[in-house]
């Protein structure tokens, strides 16, 4: 069995973390860590949340909320598209019925 995992380092708020992940996902992990770093830095600079653990929890909550909003938006868009397809199929059925008459 070939093990394609490796250990990579990410830096978040001046702390380095060593994380094991598949080699082909290292770039994605680095982007995710950079995004987390930016969100935590934003929260820290606001000065209202103190302590690395609290900052991390607030960042996780904010990012989770943004992800949920995105998923809900995509679901609504998908539902709208499905409704449009149903409407178009109804019009097509009506047009075919009119042709048969």
C-alpha cells in the first residue's frame, strides 16, 4: 500500500501547526489555513475578543455561517431553476397539445 500523505506546516496568527494530509491536497490546506489566519487576524484586530481559543471559535462560527449562507443560496437558486424547468415543460406540453388539436 502506498501512503501518499505528507506533513505540511501552516502558520496561523504567528503559531506554526504541523498537519498531515494527502500530498494532492496540500495547496488546498494552505489556502484554507490562510483564510483562517485572515479571519482570525480580523477578529483579533477588532479588539473585542481576547484569547487565541476564543478568536478561533469566533472565526469558526463566522466561517460556518458564511458557508451555510452560501449553501442556502445555492439551494434557492437550484430550486428556482427547477421551477423554471417545470414551467417550461408545462408550456412545451401545452404547445404540443395545441399542435395535436
